C-alpha cells in the first residue's frame, strides 16, 4: 500500500508541475511571443528584395 501511495504522490507532483508550466506559458503569452520572434526571423531571411522593373 505504501508503494501505491508513493506512486500516486509522484504522479500528482508531475501533473501539478506540468499544469503550472502550462499556466505560466499561457498566462504570460510566451507561446505568441516566441512565434512572433520566429516569424520575424523567417521573414528577414526570405523577404523579397526590392526590384526596379521598367516597362
């Protein structure tokens, strides 16, 4: 019975840590900040260069 209690406590601890991390990520909107930064980096690499076309 003691082994089962230890397992349940470990499982509860892991679940609380996961929920806490997810809460912090979404509360501080970190996912959107990281994606916004990555989007700017990709656009800087693949932006089209200005072209002078004369017709």
